[in-house]
C-alpha cells in the first residue's frame, strides 16, 4: 500500500503559518518567510516554470515533495476560495491555470463541488465525506506511488490524530512567528507515536524526518 507522507515547514517556535491568516494572505503575517529558502531552490523554481535558483543540501527535499507522488490531499483553506458554500466555479486555487501538482488533488470540504480539470494533468476533486474517504480515493488513483498530504495545519492534525500519516518531514527554519497555526496542538487523546529516522542540515534550515512508530 502506498504511504501517506507530508513535508511541512515550521518556525522555531512551532508554527507552520503566521497569525492573521486571510484569503489574501493564506500563510499569515510572516508565513512566507517559512518558504523563502525552498522557493529559492532550482528544483522548486523549475517545477513552477521559473529559471535559476540554488542547489544545496535542501535540493533533494524539494525534489522529494513531488517525487513518487501519485495524488495529493489538502484542506479547503489551502485550496482557498473563502469559507462556506462555493460562490460559483470561479475560484480555481492559488496556483493559476497550470498548478504544479500534475496529478489528482483531493480537497477536503464540507461543500460538494464538481471536479475541476486544470492544465498539466492536475484535477481537483472535492471530498465532503471525511479524511478517510479522501485517503481511500487518493490511494486508488496513486497506485504504487505515494500520497502527499499538502496541509494546512488543521488537516494535518486530523490525519495525525487518526494515526493515518505514515511519514512526515519537518523543515525547521530559525525564525520566530510568535503566533499562528501549530501542527501539534489540539490532537486530543490520540497522540501519535513517532520515531526520528533522518536529520539533514542545510543552509538556513534543518530537515527532520519522522515515521509512524510501529
């Protein structure tokens, strides 16, 4: 069976997004700083149709985000479009007409919507029957490849608490956000057991890989 794995960036004080998030600023105040190092890499820029960029110890991480991935799961906030019912079909995500996924993406939402076909092989499917249903559908289309959990924090915590996340790689950036969305709070009584399997030091960031303890 394919693995459900997540790559996420975290501040030194434990936040994966900054405070005061909105549709216009989905990562909150200071949240973009978490991703500046990743966005500066050649592997990341190439994936988004841009040229140039750095090559360093973080390059394999950027390549891994999409490597051997056949489907992605994300929450409504990550896809965007505001809370509540969909206002028509005008909102197509934060990535423009050619999203960087190039495979099926399953968006968790309370409000059903028809699938959205985009350029480059990306199709967004809107799942209103819970996290298990989204994972089942994602694994079916991914086949032998893995399923990537795109976030945000709320969705990640649901899969963590349910014991469904097989592996996560947390990239810790030495900045202090002072508030926002945390990954490991409000998990309830089902706290996941994790084991560290790898640590990679790179310029301006430390990547730590955890697997679900058996």
